[in-house]
C-alpha cells in the first residue's frame, strides 16, 4: 500500500505541473434535505458536508475554468435507498437535465453568436455544456438551478451492509484510511460528482439512446472491432454493450495505449454498464462500478485514463498535455499501470434504484457496495 501511494504521488507530481490554471469552484444546495436529516443531521451533517465539499474541490482542482465566473452547482441529499446486510446501493450521481445540440451543433437549437458550438446532434451534461460553450447557456424557464444531482443512501449508516458505515474522515487531519469495513465517503462523492460532469452514457439496454441522441460520452465508445457505437444499428450496439466496449481516446491520440476497456457485464445493468471502467482492467480506478466495504476502495484521485476521458468529452483538464508533450502522459500511464494490483474477482452489481425528475429524465449512475 505504501508503494502504491508513492507511485500515485509520482504520477501526481508529473501530471500536475500545469501552472496558472484556475480551478472550477462548486456551489452546494442542500435544500432538498429534511430538518435534522442527512446533511442536516445534528451529529453527522457537518462532517458529511465537509467531506462532500472536499470531494468537489478535489475534482475542481483538476479542472480549469473556460470562462470567468464558471462554477458548478450541486444539489445533494441523503435518502433511504435500502439494502441488505451484504449488498446495497450506496449513491446515485448524475444531472437533472441534459443540453442537446442540433444538427449544426447549436446549443438548444439557438443561434448564439460568438459561442463555440458543440458536437452536432449530441446531448451534454449541463455543467459540461456551459464549459464547452464558455458561458452560462440561456436555459428555458423552469430548468433546475443545479447541474449535478447527488443522492446518498442513509441506510448505509444504519442497517444496510451490517456494521459497514460511511467513513467521513478528513485526510487533512491525518485520518487517511477508512477503517476496515467502512466505505470511504470522499471516494464515493468524487465518483458521483464525475458522473454529474458527463461521465455518463445514454445507451439503453435495447441499443437506443435516451432522448434519441447520444451523449458526448457515447461518441468515444467503440466495439471490439473498433467501430464507433454511434455508427452501428441499435441491435449491434446492444450486442457490444454486453460483450466489449472500449473508449477510443481523442486526447490520448487514439492509439492502443489510450484505449480503455469499459464495464460491460454479460447482462446489461442500467446506470452501471458503460458508465464505468472495467474493474478487471482498472481495479483501483475512481470510476469502477462497485466498491467493497473495508477500506479497499480508497481512491481519492482521478486516474490518468479518467482525466483523459474528461478531456475528451470537453473539460479542460490539468495534466492532460497538449499534443507535443506526449512523453509526459506516457510516463504517467506507465506509473499507473505499474501500480495496479491483482484483480478482485467478480464485480457484478445489483439492479440500482432509479430517480425521477423534472421534465426530462434525470441522468443518474449508481454505485453499489458489498460488505466483505
Ligand atoms: Zn458510478
């Protein structure tokens, strides 16, 4: 474990050399929380907020603003999502609505002179749409005021997963590791926030796209033959989604070294298939589909693949170099791969809960946990 953290530190130091970047700040809306519940809990509320806000700042520090005043609004609450003594959903992360482009790449089909276009006929997470457009896009009246939506399972701190609870420790105070049996809330919150930034596929089990158009994330997915999923028939996409799907990086140059295997269990799992990295290939990645209780999954950093993927979909990411300085990232990848541990066996996940919301469906992804 010591060696692993050392290697991670090496990766961090060689990747975080970009100077003069302005991190993206987050704002938090806890108004969906009841009195004395969740983030307002008299005992745990303050630590929960501190841990969530620290998670957001760690993500924000990896990103760079694309326009003055850019910030990301998060709505967060705790709800009882249930679970058994051995298996439970632990959180949902996503965005309350999506921002589509038309066939010309115009945001919401509107002409906005001087505003960078998006990829045509594509859906974006709202925070990402603003980032790519380099402004707060004019949204229709009634649109939710937040861009990232997070729900954490209160039952984890109760009966679900037996004695396992969330660990809200603050590494700044030297509480670096979650105690055996507990789930690192900082890791979990970072994971869910990344989903809310657009680390999310719109592909359904039948191979269709939610809302009739792919998310920008979907435009980087290819099947085992290297064919982009967006160019295939729904039946072909459905077949790929339960066999092999790979992220074909643009920021990474599209070569083999920057193709990442996505999570494609043999039975399609809504909100989990394709929106996570393959845990067999990336068992320590922040964006794995499941975490095991017991402090194994303390992953408080975005890995190089995850940074590259966020850059691909349009975020300005610190440490993802411009073309011409590729040696640096190659070194980072080698560090990461050298730090990988053995596989952890089957990481199948249960059927997650779903959230409803707003005029358009809430886009959420689910994390599940297992007591060991
Ligand atoms: Zn997830």
